[in-house]
């Protein structure tokens, strides 16, 4: 049964090929069935594989498909590697992916490019599955770049609007910065350890490198560079909010549930390297912490429903990085899974709200929509509670695990914990600010909106609601993967600390209620305080990071491009051309058109030649 | 060979004829005269062959002369044809007028 894994990426690939070769001539019915059905079949195979893998009790299983190339001892294969980590990932990708595909058949029903959408989506799922199933770094990199390409294609899906193209290019270029670092890291690993197979490489690294030495630190840093690019962490987080230009199911699938968590997967997959470089591992924690706090501040000041969720995604991936950094490997992957559930739910719910309100995204033009949009209301209630780690929802368990592990880090543990808890407090504020503004208060527009109907939209939402509520009880089979970590120890934490962790998000919800639910406190009054407007602008712009990067990189580059518009290198070649042209003009004068001139020069030439022959 | 003309005389005569022909080609403006000067140059070459053939007592020189004679006949036939065409088209036989092919 386990050997069936090869079917897993095959179905999406077939779906992609059929949809691509049909050139959009397929009717929407069949295109939707092929697009969503291929992922459904993949999910069925993944479920079968999961059952037989868990029953077999194996630690890992490799299925070779074929040898990619074989040159002088360098023979990366297309081999699929299954263990607890990739099992969790394939279930999330195909499971959540399938729900989002089904939802998309409803959401995109009116789009003229319906089949192109599913074509890209299937290609994305194929690349993502290769990424998590590849047993060597080259295959992983292929999937890594594949999902980057699909992300680019899908952000710019509505290419008629130049802004979407800009957002797509921005996402592509910014992640490319991280990918370059990662590629260099892979070269370094291959040059030093002589293998691309991830497991062999990790064993070799453990055997050859000392803890804290330079090489693992450099490689881990380079891999971290790739991870922060893909996962939108500091300092490469600026692309994700703009990536919301794509259709909403894309935001749910690629920019919340799966692709942006690829960085988390990469670090978890190569966690041995990070354990060999404790300083870099601590850096991962701090990157996550600072990102989650900064994104939390920004999310509180946004007005666009999708941008709030985008910053929230950045912030939640920050939690995963925090978990990775403090050694809570399975906690981070657990949070990845629960986040995939509730953030997909929130994005799809936002999609339903946006669609019902005729593509309105500003939350301050909604208001009092709980009667008109009961399903959307339920989505945001359950998703929001899970996001703020309300006790016994899915987010509560995973966030708990990360924060408790953070507390146990020696030295800086308390700071990491405190930052994480404050971040959770912000999460409560911004999530329920969105919730109260959209669904309570007075209606500020779209008074007669009707909720979009359709089983293919409602059913995925209800399944995701159930997963968001109860997903915390799903056991993740990760013990064998991260066996040498300190995960099995019982966590000891005082009741006070635990109380703080539960209370602060609730406190955040209460603050949101006071401001936006009941109107007892008013945001306008807060804004009239001196300096608060400037602060709001600063946070709203994402801490001015875009402007900073424009100043540091974009404008100098544009300046250089302007200066060099005439191409300095070309001047040399232009000179060569001018020189030969001048010589040509010189010689052309001898061609007079007079016959006797030619005869004379021929005779003179002959005489000269004979003279030379006679004299020498 | 009794009373034979020295080979140098023959060659000098050929040289003088050749130079006269060349000067004619260079100085004449009427293309008919240019063609005639060209014939003189060819004949000078033929004379040089004959002289050389009699000097070494070989038949090759005379054979070469017959070849040049044939060549000259063919050349004149084509050349005169061209001159007639040229006269018809440009109403002139002055080669200085026909200098359109300059760079």
C-alpha cells in the first residue's frame, strides 16, 4: 500500500496536463471536476497511505521512482520519502487543498478563466507534494521553485489590472532573494558532505561537524534565508500582504495553509543542522518573535479584510518559527497543521463575505452583517476563536505547546515567552476587531446583500469549522522524526503562567469588544491623542519596511538603470563599429567609376608585384 | 639558324607594342579605340610567345598564339556586341560618361 505514494503527485500532474492541453476549451463543469477531482483522488491515496503507514509501524519509507540523472557519482533520484513529518504535510496539503478546490468551483464559477485557475492550482499542489515528499535536496528545491512559480502565476491571475502584476512580481523577486541564499546553502552542503539525500546528509553532518562550529552555522543561516523568504518572515515579509491581490482561494491555499509554511517544513526537515548550530536556532526564535509582534501591530491598523488576515498569517508563522527556534519541532508542525485549518477557514469565510458584498474588502463599509451572512459569521466566530487560542479550540493546543517550550529555554526563555504571550494578546485584538466591525455595530453599506448559496461553498466551510474546533485532538505522528529532541519530558509550568496564557487573548477580545462591539470606548478618541495618528500611519504601512526597501534597494537600482540606460559596455563595441565605418569611407573613394583608373591601378599593382619579385 | 633575329629584339618589340596598347587603353575615351588597344596588347603577348617558341625551338609558343588569336576573335565579337548595346542605350561611346558605378 505504501508504494502507492507515487500516485499522490501523479493525479494533480495529470489534472494540470489535461487542463493545460485543453487550452481553456473545456466547459466549466468538466474542468471543475478534473481540477477538484484530481486533488480528491490524491487525498484518498494520502489517507490510505496514512493508515497503512501508521499500522506498519515503520519509521520511514522510501519509494524510488527513477534516477533523474547519473553523472560521475552524482545521481539524484526522483524518490519519494515518507515519514511522520511528510505524512502530516501531505495530509494537510491534499486535505485542506481538496476543500479549497471544492470551494473554488463555487467561488470562481463566474470567472471566464475558470479552467486556467484550476490548471495552476493543480500544478501548485503537484509542486508542493514534490517539495514535502522529495528525499533529496534537489527534488525539494524543484518543488520549492515550482510553488514559487505557481504563487507568481496565481497572484497575477487577474492580469488585466497592472497592480496585480506588480504584486506578483514583488512576491517573486522578494522570495527569490531568500531562494538564492538557500541555493548557496544547498551547494555548500553538497560540496562539504558529498550527498544530496537529506537523511544521509543529516547523518553525515551529525558525524562530521561539532556542535557550534562554523560550517553548520553558515549552512543553517543560508537555509534560514530561504525559509524567511518563502515564509514571509523578517526581513523578507513585505511580499505577503501584497500577495492578497490574487483570488481569495489562492490566499487560503498558498498564502496561508501550505506554501508559506514551506519554510517551517524546511527547517523542521533539516532540524539536525539547526541543533548543531544553537546560535542560529536561537536566531530563528527571535526572527519569529519579532515578526509576530510587528505583524500583530500592523494587523491592528489595517482596514482591508484580506490584509488583516495576511498580517495575521505572517504573525502565526512567526509563532511556528518561534517554536522551531526553541526546539519545539513537533509543536511548530502541529501549529502549522491547526493554522492551515483555521486560517483556511478564515480566508474562505472572508471570500464568502467578499463575494456576498460584491467584492467589497474594506471592513468599515460592512457592519452588522451577522443576520445577512450567517455562514460567514460562524466562520469568523470559530476561526477567530481558534486563531486567538480560545481554550480547547485547535489553536489553543498548538500555541500552548510552543509557548511552554519557549519558557523552558535557558536564559532568554522568559523574554521569548512574554513576547509570544503579548503577540497572542494582539491576536485577540485584531481578530475580534475584524469580527465586531464586520458583523456587529450598524450597517455601513451593502444593506441588502445576500449570502452566496451553494453546497460547494458551504460544505468545505463546515468541514473546516469542525477541524478548527476539534483539530487539536488529532495526534501527529512526529515522535520518531524528532526523537532525539527533549520533547518527551513532561512540561512543568506554574498555574499562574498558564492562567496568563489563557487570559491575555481573552483580554484582547474584551478590548476589541469595548472599542468596536459596544462602543463604550471609541477609536476616534484614541486617534485624536497627540502622536497617535503618526504611529497609526507607521504601523499601517507595515513599519515602513516597503519605504525602507524602496530607499535602500529599489531606488538605487532604478538610478543605476537610468544612468546606464545607454549601456557603458556598449561604448567599446560602438567604437569598433565607428572605426571600421571610417575605414570603409576612406577606401570607398578609390572606386571612381572610371574604367581607366581601374586599369591603371591594376597595371601599377602588377608592376609593383613584378618589381618586388625581381628585386627580392 | 642563320641570320636569325636576336631574341632580345623580338622581346623589346613585344614590350613596346604592349606599352603602346596599355597607353591606348588608358588614354582613349572612345570605347572602340580602347578595344582596339586591347587587341594590340593581346598581339604583343602573342609576339612574345612566338619569339620565345623560336628561341627554344618548341611548338608550344605557336600553339599559344593560335589560342590567343581565337580568344581575341571571341573577345572582339562579344565586345563589339556590348558596344552596340551600350550605344543604343546611352547614345554614346565615351567611357568617361559611363561612370555610374562609383562608391
